[in-house]
C-alpha cells in the first residue's frame, strides 16, 4: 500500500469509527454527515470523496466491524454434514469465550450495533445463520420444524439479554463468568447441579 492509499484508508477508518461512536449516542436515522465529519476531523468534501451518502458509509462500517470480529475470532466449521448430534452442541467454551472476549474488547461497538440492529442488518444475518445452522441441528434432534423458530427466539433473546446486561455493567466480570451464566441457561438443571458441585 503506497502513502496515498494508506492516507485514504486511515481517513475511511476514522469515519467508520466516527459513525460507530455516534451510533452509541443516537439512532442511525438521526446521524448527520456534519456530525460524522466533525467526529472524524475531516471536511465535508473529504466525506464525499469517499462516499455518496451515509448509507455507503454504513455499509463500509458493517464490513469494518465484520473484519474486526473475524480477525479476533477464528473461523469455525459450521457444516453439520457427517457429524453426530453430540458434536453439534455450540454452547461450549470453544465457541462462546472468543465471542464474549470480542464483545468485552469492543463493548461500545456491540452496544451501537445492538441499539441500531435494523441499520446493521442483524435480523437478516441471524435469519441466514438460523436457516443454515440452527434449524438443521434442531431437525437432527427430532424437533418438529414448526417449533424451530419459537425455540430459537427463546434462546436467542435470553442470550442477548444476558450479554446486554453484561455490557451495561461495563463487562466487569470475565468472559468465563458470563459463560457460566450462559451454560446454566442452555443446559438447565444439570448446569445448576454442576455449579453447586464446583462451589
């Protein structure tokens, strides 16, 4: 990357971060180009050199967040082909601790995305993941298809609520502590017994 490309990249990255910081304070629809420029310390003409509108910046910011996540969370094999049911339990330390660690290190970004989930396409992303991974797993366990959406809504809302409570508390507990809470939620009575034994 030459010097001019590096300068272009750094300016774009500053605007990504400016948008994220503003989304922490207000909904996407109320964010203005003027505020983004002031926060990123660039002028309006520089903004239009990079983007046609705020929507273009949002798309780039989503990509920025995804890259940040992927660089800190090793890619997992979500294929269920040829796997046994006991290999398909995803609520394990291996899967969740890296995710919780990322959230703790990027709690402002996570909160901004959660509070602006429509702008970031969170529902679509979850819907795609549900269709490709979770629904087939539930089918392998013999759960009738008409129950899949309700079951996943219950678990997803519980998981998100726990994580948001943690973020609201400034992530003062370690990821392993939150993983223990999630384990109780997902494994039920058996996890409660395990917690008593550990104490």
